[in-house]
């Protein structure tokens, strides 16, 4: 997986989850820098694209994508999720 203009914290989170290391070049990448996952796919939700890594043994988090028609709905959904998780 190679991407450009990715925020540093996103790169670090993915590298920890898949067991790899962030590289600044694709030349001479050592095997020790490579991570793995069962499935990698890029999906679009609305006007945004997301990279989905599934089957990742080191992951300790998950991402929940919530979409809605109004700001009020989104705020209520966020509060409900927060209450359910905490």
C-alpha cells in the first residue's frame, strides 16, 4: 500500500496495526518494514474515499463511519455511540 499526502498520525496508526514501518521511499524496502493484513480495499462513502484494512492481528481499534442527513442527527449519533462505548 503506497499513498501520498497522508497525515503522519494516520501513517503511524496503520503501521502499528499491520506490523510494518513507515518508509519515505519504495526503493530497497527491507522485509522487516513490511506489514500484512488479510484484505485491503479502498471504498467510497459519499464524496470521501477510505482505505480499509481487515484481518489485522495487531489492531486494537476500529473505525465507525456515520453518515446522516442533518447535523442534529450526527450529533445525537455521536453522543449515543460515546455512551455505548464508554
